[in-house]
C-alpha cells in the first residue's frame, strides 16, 4: 500500500473517534480517545511522508490533548 493512501484510514479513524468521544457512555468516550490517538499516529505517518510538517505538529498537539481527555475521562479523575 502506498503511503499516499494512509490519509483515507486516518480520516475514517478520526471520524469514528469523534463519534465515540461524543457518546454519553464513559466507556465509549474512553475508547474514542484511544481511537483518536491511533488517528494521530496515522496522520503523522502520512504528514511526514507528504512533507506536511504543520500537520505533523498539529497531530502531536492533538495527541497531547487526547491523552489529557483520556485521563479526565477516567472514573477516579477529578472534574478539574
């Protein structure tokens, strides 16, 4: 598979993650953050290949936000 095609599974994964994160179920939201992290990795791979370095930086920043979201979604986390 050509690396140019990685953008398609990255896009589908991102949409699926957004769907999951918007769920009222805490478990689905937690899964959504992990799916978002997978999409971040896919976008970074594609962005590096395409020399889209701003996209790579964006995905690293979004990955940090997804880690934060996953932590805040944990049952024992505080509401801050």
